[in-house]
């Protein structure tokens, strides 16, 4: 993946580490210890790693390089749609997740706004937590109405900050 540490193992049979030289077509490769290396690439194109022993090419490997997938915003494990008003009120935070993403790195919500058509107001949150003033907007919104979360900014695992799609909920009320 672009912009993060990608651990790899490289071993050449019966070779001393001092005799091995490794190059990469774009990015950086850093020797950590024994057969462990870290690769950092900067663009989404195949990276070619060449392994030399005593300046003779021993192996050439091509690796596919990927951009981080665009995450989706979730509140209470839901990515929009119909939600129980009480569930939305009790939710403490928004999170961002990408489907079928192989890395453990997390996306971090940096900012979002909440708004509703009835309230004619918009409140911004810096971070992932839903603030008390934002809960008040949800409280004031009648069941059957829409609450929207927009201007969602997310920090990707590589440190970049990007906007992601809005999160729209229709509230409903359940008699208990």
C-alpha cells in the first residue's frame, strides 16, 4: 500500500547479508534485521524488487501496489438507512471502515457535521465523538425525518486526510 510500512521477508540461500543488495523501482526499502525489510512506495503502479548477490541479479519480483480503499462512515454499525432514534441518540461516535481491507491500520474520523432539514442548523464535531449539541439536533428531529452527517473528513492510514460520502439516516420511533 502507498505511504505506509509494508513488511516483507527476503532470503537468499547460503548468502551472507553483507553480500546482498536489494533495490526497488520506486519507493524505499529498509533492512530491519535478518531477513526482514520494510517497503514504502509512493505511487500506485507495480514495484519491482531486484535482489543481487555480489552484484549479480539473483531474483526479480514484481509486487502490485494499491491505494487505500475509500472507507464508509458508520454509526452504531450502520452506514445510513432507517435507524431507531434511540439507537442514534445512544451512539457515542462515528467510525470509518473499508470493506475487505487487509491491513489492521485504522481510518480516523477527523471531522463531521450533522444537520436536519427541520432544525435549519448545522453543528460540527472535530474528531469522531458525537457531541451533546449534536444529540440535541437528533432529539429535535421527528421520527420519519432525515438526519444527515456530512463534511466527513477521514485520516487514512498513510496520514492523508480526505472527504468521504455523507451518512444519511431516516429516524423511526419504537414504542416499548
